C-alpha cells in the first residue's frame, strides 16, 4: 500500500486523553476499549454509551433522479422512505452478492444520505458513480463533512435531550437540527439493539460535544463493545457475515430486498429466494465452555457443515455466541452442532434471533 | 486493574509467563501483568488436565479475552499436579491478581535446571522497556 498512515477521526485526541487502547481498523486508528469491553457493553445495555464511528462514510445523493437511481442500486424499496425517514438496504452486484449494507436517510424531497462501512466507502462510491450514469442525479462523497457519534442505551435519549437541548427523532427517523450552532443530523438508528441515536455533526465541534456528553455521564465505548453488542442482537458485520460472495437471502436479509424494483442483482436474489440456498446464516450459542471465533469450522456428524463468520464471548449471556453459514437443512433453531474451536469440539445449539432480548 | 508490577521473587519467560519455584521440584506458573494487560479482561481460562505433561516453550493452556485468544507458554517442563479451578468461575482474577489468586497451574518439574534459562525481574522489565 502506498499510504500506510492510519487516518484519525476528529475525536482522536479525546480517545488518547482517556487512555483508550487504539487499534488499526479499516485504515483508521480507532479505540477498541477505554476501561474494558464488559464494562462498556454493560453501560450500553443498562445506561448510555457513546461510540466514535466517524470512520464510517457518508455519500449524498441529490437530484430529480435520486429516487429512480437509488431504487436501481439499493435492494430495499426506496420509494417507501418518507422525508425524514430511514431504511436499511444491501448494495448488491449483478450476481446478487452483497457489496455493502447501509442505511439511507431521506433528508429532503430528492436528497438522500447513505452511510457506508468505512472499509467499503471508496468502492461503494465508485460503484454508485458508475451506476448513476444516465440518471439526473449528483453522487457526492461527504465523508469529510461529518463526525459520527452513536449514543446508545436505555438512558441515551434522556441524557442527550438534557445535555444538548434538542428534540430527538423517533426510531428509524432522521431530523435536521442545530448542535453547537452548526447544522447536524440526528438519526434514530444504531447498531446495539438498544434505543438511542446516531449524530452526524460538524467535525470541528465533535470534541466539545463528546466532552459535554462525557460530563453528562455517557460512557465512552470502543469498537470491542460495539462488536459484542451487535452480535448479541445478530446484526450483520460486512466483511464477516456479509460478503460479495454471499447473497442477502442466505444471509437472512430477504426482508430488505424488494426484487420487484429491479435493483442490480434482483434477478439473482429472486432466484435464491425461489430456489433456496445451499447454506444459511444462523446464530448459535455454545453450550458450556469455549468461545467461538471467526473461521472456526461447524461440524455435524463428524463432518464440516459450515463456518463461523462472527464469534465472541457474550457479556450479557456470559457464554460463547456467534453466527455461522451452514447447510440450510441444519440451520434451524434448536439444532445441535459442534464448533471446532482450535481443535476442541464445543457443543453448540442453533438459536433464533436475537440471541439477547432487551428487557422491557 | 492493578498497575504494572513484576515481583522480584519470580522467574520470567520472554513470552510473558512467570514461575514461582517451590523447593527444587515444584513451581507455580502464571501470566505476567504485561500479558494480562495486553489481552484485556480474561473471560475464559482453558486449563490443562492434571497429569498432563508440559514442555518448556510450548503452549499448555489458553486464556481468552472478549476479543482475543492467547496461548500460555510453559516457562519450564513438568507434569501438572494442580490447576486453579477457581478461575473457571472467576477468570478475571488473572487480571486482578496475576501473581496471586490468578495463578494458573502447579507443576512437578522434570528438568529443574531449566530455571537457568529464565529471566530475573530486572531482566524481564528491561526486555519490556526495549519493546
């Protein structure tokens, strides 16, 4: 690689000040934990935590052809997003494989914002640019315009309202507000299974907002807790549970695919839905000791029947959990399999989603 | 978690393991402060069986944090005579008290002379400083 230097978010100084453990992630230097993953995980499940997710990318799509264009590239029915609404989609290639999974926010009549995974941002941008030809639409990389802060947990909304004095949008809605006297977006979305919002703010004011929320008792959380939280509620991680070699149907994302819209890859997705897939992604729990990890083989009757794509220790359940692609006939909740964890065969049971159920 | 410390009465292996000699034939093993700090909160200790034979410089157990797995390297050769069963329910003791309640195994040494190849606390600290 020509450029080995890790990128830093506008909040890098805040992380260093708190003594965060910083690691390279998708070309960025990101905090993996501050005080400990379990503590941060618990803060989000019971109180409020905040994550610097400024490494994520943003793409603005604007113009009279915005809806028609997005309908062509995104798997979901984009026409269903009202102004101020949000929607989850896959970005598929012609054979139906998943290039990325993303949220689309409708900011105005013909203005949308897409949030990309940082590792895919440049490729997504090139893909969107290529497919936008012939549509009356502008596709802009606006990643540098935003710092992104996810504030999540049962008390997140109350603390945010008090600290910033802003009205917050409902779940799956987006609001344009002013924070620190700058325009900002507040999105009723997240990646933790808890209530909360994601803030898209001016990078210049991000450290001040971070400090304000810290003072208000919001617990800083790193990518480590972000991963355990999302896996407990079976949210996919692109690069692990979703890849260009897997289609949304086998990934269990048929619900966000509207093949009738004719999106790129719709034919392949329709075929997979109609004919079924050889493998399916399924969540599982280890029964007893052992922590599954990405790449561990899944065994049944002594033969390999699948592979773990995400695995961790669940701080809420206090046991090993994961998601695996395995033979479709075995991917039913209740089924018993074994996970080959570095040579030790750990009994596991296929579970239903989510693995962790929010209380109340 | 405690601050970095490396007791003077222990011997150290460069893979971040310690040995406390008990007489000429027995020793207690564990991982160093540095090892537990690098790993993060330990959530699982996969202990060896009592009676298992272990050899110097080879892995005899695994410790896992939420994010990572780490092999535990034997600082000396021997036979496991006791494992710290309390870590099954409280693996966090490895973080909280790596040289005390967080000990991993007791071993009957088969080659006690291997102690000569281990580092003293000063040497180990110097090795860490050099990175």
